[in-house]
C-alpha cells in the first residue's frame, strides 16, 4: 500500500510539472493607449491573448510552445517564455 501511495504521489508531481511546461508566459510592455486581443495558435489549438493598454504586465498562453501570435502586422513566433513590446500596434519579441 505504501508503494502504491508513493507511486501515485510521484505521478501527481510529474503531471503538475508537465502542465507547467504546457504554457508560455509573456512579460509585456504596451506603449499604446489601446487594448489588443489577438489569436494565438499553439500546437494546433487557438487561444485569445489580451494585452492591456499603457501598462507593463504578464499574460500566459495555455498550450505547448511554439506559439504563433497572429497580429494585423504579421505573425510573431513565441518559442517559450518571452519579453514582448507593443508600440503602434506592432508586437515585437525583445
């Protein structure tokens, strides 16, 4: 019984660690006075990503990387956690 409980505990820890890698956190600075919501595609799944106006903050995209953020100014590829900058409606990775 102790081995079963220990094995279950290890599986829970590994499952939680796997979920932590199944996302990308973007630290962003939006210079514009406008909120932006763009689509992101990660491993075939689509997500909405919102960047609030005139602030520095973070947003997490659920889904495994790489992710493509689809903006009116072109697609931006994110391969993991990143710092991004928004100015004049353009998203760039720093």
